[in-house]
């Protein structure tokens, strides 16, 4: 009798009822009747969905059929109740898509909840159209611990790459590996991450000129907890531009308060042909800090400090060779 009463209800009322059912029990509702299945599909956006804590997009090449597939790996967060309270459990799942099947990613993303993401890992040599699809569902309102973004094929989908980066607002560690030669970044482009970033890791190769003073300045000025910069470029000009912009942004805060701190720069100097020029810059009068030569570790390149004329405390800096 209760089933008959439910079946008599209009779809919009049923949708409100079904929206309270946990996602892993919703299958039982679907199997009860065609009408219930229809309602859950029509009002899918209102139904509870599995919460994804991690998602990875990678290329996987098969030597059997010589086809490069898109591999999607994700971790589902499940909260189980017991006598001690709620326990978070995780389930790892993955699936592969052929090049002709990439659009099926829509179906998957519609059925999961991305608001609890702690890790986003995109590492693609091709199939970067997956970024365009993911962009439609990714909203970085809640803080994500880590975002790793490695893209090498930019000829066809550079706008999708920019669109994804413009959605990054709230993340602790941002790793950007961008060998993107001959691409012009709009002059007003920024990555709008604010009040969350603690580590910025940038890798550019192949004469990439993605990062400019505007992008770096915005990141530095809007992330007061950003202390560690890991930098890898293939020319001294880019190193000098990025370092100078970082230091200008950090030291400009001295004009507003006496909240002084230590920042750390880590350089990837392996096979870097202009190392001597970079080191000369660090020890020149142009570099704003005063060298202290406190070489406590083998891979340290430079330590320096700058006394505040107001309170007498110091801003300090440590620079390491990451490939020592």
C-alpha cells in the first residue's frame, strides 16, 4: 500500500523524497519501478552522489593494440557510522576511455560529487579535450590540498588549459608543469588563487613564456601563507623576472605592517647552462637581501636577510638547489 501511495505522487515530490537517500542505496529505489528510475534520472542533480576525494587523468598506452587511452582514477569517500562515531573510508576505482569515447566523461562527472576533492592530478600528453569536459564540472570553492597540472599537448586546446587555470581559487599546493612553446597568454590573464596557497611549484621548458609579472604578482600578493617557491626554468631571464617579482611582492608588504617572515626558493639547476649568471645575480647589489652565508645544508645556494627600519626585525630568504 505504501508503494502504491508513493507511485501516486508527482515526480517533483518523489525527487525531494529520494534526495534524502544515500547514494549507495539509491540503486534499490531505481529497481523498484520504472517511474522511480525515471525520477532519479530526470532529477539526477538533486540526488545524493558519491563524494570524490581524489581524481587523476593520465594517458595509458597499450602495446597490445597500440592505442593511447585516457585513464581516469578516482577515490570515493565513504563515511561509515559505528559505536565510536563516523569513520572515513576510501575506495579506489578506475576506468579507461578510447579516444572516440572521451565524451563519455560527461556521464561519469554528472554522477559524482566533486565538492570534497583533496587532490586533482592532470597529467596528459594528449586527450587534453578531457580538460574541457572536466572544466564544466570543476568548481574550486572548497579548499583542495594539492593540484598537479602537467600538460604537453597545447596546440588544439590551449584555451581549455587557460579556462582550467582560471578556475583555481582555493588550493594549498599548486604544481604547474607547462612546456607550452609558442603560446600567447592574454595580458590580463591571472590564476585567481587567494588566501590558501602555501607552495607554488613551476616548471617551464622549450622556451615557454607562460608566467609573466602580472600572474606572479597576483599570486604573491593574495596568498600571505605562501612561503615555498619551487622553480625550474631554462633561461636566466625568466628566473630573474620571476624571482624579482616574487621579492617585490613579498617586500612590499613591509609598507603595510611589520609581519616579517622567511621565504624559501628552490631552483632546479640540473643541466642549467646559466647557473653562474644566476648566482652572480643573487650576490649582486641588485638583489635586495644582504647575504648571510649561513650554509647549514649542502644544497643551499644563498641565505640572506633584510632588517626592517621600523621594528628592527628581519625578512629572510633561503635558496636551494633542488637537483643537488
